C-alpha cells in the first residue's frame, strides 16, 4: 500500500540508517500527505484570516476542508474541531481550559473542582493536572490494573459530586493499551462529568466515535498519524456545549478557543492524514497486528524469559512493550544500532529513570529498567520485523553472555 | 509580487498578513519533511533531528542578535506573546495602546501606555506609570506596528523599564527581516518572532528569552525547550524558520528598494488625491508599510474594489479583518473615526516591483475618481 519503497535493511558496516521502529514517538510523513501540503507552502501562501482577498480565501477554504476530514475521522461535526499546535497543546487546553472555565463561571457549572486521571497518562496531561493542583483543584490519580487498563468500578467509585472532568488516554504511548472508552464515556455522561481523552496515539489507528463513546474532549496529533509535526486538534463537543477558557487568546480565531494565524499547510496535512488513516484503518491494523505478532513470536522463541507489558489483546496493533529480564534496556538499545527503538516516551527518553508508566503497572524497578518499546508503523515490512527479531535476539544474547562472564570474573566489570 | 495567473494579473500587497515562503525555506522544509525522527529520541533518527533543531536555534538567535540558549521555539507569534506576558508572572503589566491583539488579550488586566498622534509611545507617560507604582512590572511595546509600520523607540523604552526594575518585552514580529534587529542593542529581556512574516512557514515562531528570566510555561508536558515549552519539536517548521531567517538577514538590503517603492506609492497617492492621508508618515516607519486613508470611502469598500481589480490589500490586521470595527491602533493615535474607517493597509515585500505599485495606483485612482464622481453628482443633485 505504500508509495515509498521500504528502505534497504542495514547491512554489516553499511551506513544505512537504522530501521525505524519507533512509531509511537513520531511517524514518517506519508508522501501523499506531503504532496497535499506542498501547494499551501508555496503558491497558496495567503493568510487564511485575510478573507477580503482571494489568497486568503483559498487558504481558508483548504482549512475548512481539512477540518471536515479531521471531524469525519472521529464522527464529529467540523465546527467541533479546534486546530492547535499539537497534542501537547490540545491536552493542556482541554484539561486546564475546562477546569479554569468552571472556576471562572461557577454559576454555569456547579462547584466542580475535582479531576480524575490515571498515573499512566502522558506527561502533558499529568503536568497540566499538577498545575491545576497548584491552582487549588483536587486531582485523583486512579491506579491502573497490572495490565494497564482502568477498572471501571474503581473509576465509578472515584467520581464525586465535585468531579468536573475525567481524563483518560485512548491508547497508550508506551504500552499501547486501549482503554474502554465507550464504558468510561457512558459512566461520565451518567454522572454529569466531562470526559476528555488524549487520542494522540489512537486517532487513525482504532475506530473512534465521539458520539457513541460519549467523549466531550479529544486530543489529536498530526505527527503520530503520518501527518506533519506542529499541528494537532482538539475536539470540543457542541451539544451539550463544552466550554473552555482559552490558553492562547488574541485574534479570536478558532471560535475564540485558540488565537493565532492558522498554519494552512499543516492543517491541510493533518486533514489529509486523517482521511488516509480513516480509509485504510481496517486493513492496516490487520497488517500491523500480523507484523507485531510475527515479531513477538519470533523473539519469544529466542528469548524465553521475554515478557509483554500491558494487556496482550486490548492494545494498538503496532505496539510492543517488552521486558528482557536481566538486561538493561539502554544497553540493549546500544547493542542494536541497526534498529531505532526506545525505552519509553521520547520526551523523557533521555532521562535514565525507569518509566513511571511501567512502575504504575507494579513492575519493580529492575524489570522496568529492562523494558523497551517497539512501534511498528505504516512503512514497516515483514522483512524488517524479521530483521528486528534477529537484531534484538543477538543483542540480548551478547549482553547475557557478557554478564555471565562478568559474574564469573572472567572479564572486568 | 505578481502571480501570472490568467485571466487577470494579481498583485499581492498584503505582506504584513503573511509573506510567501522563501525558496531557501522551501528547500529546507522539503528536506526535513522527508526525514523522520523525534528530536527527543535517543536513537540515530532522533539525534539527527536534534542536531537540525540546534543548528536552527543558532540561526534564529543570530537574526535577533541573541544567544542560541535564549531561543524558545513555539507555534507562532501569538503563543510567544502569551508566554512573554504571562510566563514571568509579573503582577503589573504595561502595554502600549497600539499592540497586536495577541498582546492585548494575553494580559487583559494590563495598563495601557498612551501613544502620540503618530502612534509612538509617550515616554513621559510610561515614566509616570512606572513611578506611580513601585511593584515590579513588565513593559511590552512592539518594535514596529503591523497596521502602520510605525517604529517605537525601544532602546529608550528598555532603559526606562529597566531603571524601574521592570522587564521589557518587544513584539518584533513585523520588524524582523525588514530591518536589522539587535535584541542586545535595545536590551529587551523578551522578544517575539514569527516565521511566516519573514518568509518562513506558518505554525512556527520563537520567543527569545534571556535565560535569567524565570518563565512559567504555558504548555506543560514532556519538558522540551528546557521545560519552557513542551511538545514535540516541529522540526520542518523550525528548519524552514531558520532558512528564512538566514535569507532575510542576508538580503536585508533589498528593503532599500522596497522603501523607495513605498515612498513613490505614497507620493503618487498624495499627488492624485490631496485629501488622502498617510498615517504615521512623520514617524520612523518600516520600509514596506503604508496606511492610507481615502476619506469618505469605507476601508471594506476599498478592499473589495481593489480585490476585484486583482490587487490584494487589507483593511487592517488580518486576524480581525473578517470583522468590521474601527482599528484600535488608529483610535489610540487619535485619528478621527471617519478617517480611521477609510484606512487601508498596503504592505510590500522583497519581491514587490514597480509594476505592482503601478497596478495598485491604477486600481486605487480609478476607485478614487469613481467615488469623487459620485460625491460630486450627489452634491449637484
């Protein structure tokens, strides 16, 4: 299905870049998306808010088309889509915007100053919540089950009369688990609580329907769905209307929720990426599941003590989070220079601390330190999956041998 | 700049709203868009992206005469202005009355510094405001106005602000790339830049922030940009911004020619129409901007008539050009409402030509004569 040839497999000593298996960190821009974007960088460069002339109108029309494409991906109305600079901004706007609006308009919203989220959420949700705590809001970080999923009865018990918002990630960036969105949505709706879901990893990968799932706010990222970096979107429900205090105010664009000149080519890219993802989702998910299972089974045969973190069934088709007991993940990554993988989320991958997500699943530090994340994506092939099996198995074997030798005192530590 | 599109000639004179992408930026972005990698990942794809981001940071710093460590990449001028005004957490904020709406909205409770008839900040008024209240303030004054091109005495403003323990923020979105910037020379603590106004892509900008200024982030999360702005780095945007910044600095001399074109345009207008007014004409201005009033004809009418003739200008700031209402900038300058309501903004750029100016003058003059004809007929009747 791809229009680009798979890049050559790294050979011995060849200077080809490593195989890209980090698609939860970022994805390659789909060439079809690039093609759709390019004219809006060059000939159609008008400011989309200068609608008094044709340059501006061409840009404005392209943005509205893109808005429709993004809306269609999640069964929303185009008027419910607010373009942002990315999922980080969308999550900040959703969480802080909803809370601060409720505080600023206490008559519209009964005193609701309590937020429920999970300790495994992305940093941008957790940091937004931490900021709200400093502003006097109460936040419950509801522990997850060992498989990474939220227990619905515990969530129901955590909701109080003061609960304003529940924020739960649709599909996880490190462990790939997919939360029971429809059930969470139904629960929130019944209790009059807003439901926000960070769908940066899920949008375009699994079916999302904001109506059926009773989602009130939903965050989308461009560069996680083979679209451009620097753009994202927040879905904001209109009926019943969800109100937010904007983070960025000014010219009044995006119905006053997000001011600033809209980047036409980036919006067009996000729209096109959403359209492609929507039309190819079913087949692509099946293909990725096949590649992922092939990689996992191949590796499990050669690394018997291998274990999978996160629910094995309810997870993103392309995601694996694997523990190699007795091996330090950074050493394994270093031992496998021909593949690009990571220890967890990119934002924090430069830090040496074990993943807070794996800790929240109850993994002891030693095992959390031995986990790597593999993210298969649209441009990966079966040959690359097989190559990754060989690279990881060989790397793991080398490190295991080395540590055995060290234990016997044969080589200096 | 003209587009050779059939069936009519189109002349773009709305450069202050958005400039076309410079070819250097197109090349840099096309290359970056074809690559993959998250600049925060430790693997090779990530490290390559990181190198590109840091190289770009140096280029953008150079445009503003700043140090690379001061550059915080953000999504654009509006976000940068919010971070600048809200990030330092100063209780007291003073902004000039002619600031961009993103500054005015970022600090809704700000006190306004009045301007004179040319739109220049009254230094005496600023000094009075600073003396009247000793609590540490933040002063925000733009380098050049987006509607009139009028430039502020930012070195004096910075000095005054610092003398009273205030921080100084300068929105340089319209000035960058059109005149030589030197943040160090006017010693601003915070400077806002936008890429798409200087030939870079939309969706990327920077706040230049002295590392001694403690900023509370607007967007929290992964801790990118030294914790001052979270979110995956928009690498293609950053690469395009840097390429445009380098090209703009290298080609800044082209604005001598642009100034001559703009001056000729204004001279021609006042020769044709003695009742026409060029706003801020007596003040130091950007070389590319002209705010011209055709008294008696609403700005919207002019913009539509000029658009029908293939000439693209605006009735003021683009963000609000969809709305009808008097410009807060002209109001602050004390411009009479009828004059303010009949003012259009003509803004040129590095590709503007004599032919563009002639096309504009032709269309403007035809409209002017039509309107005057109507007015005379009405009087005769």
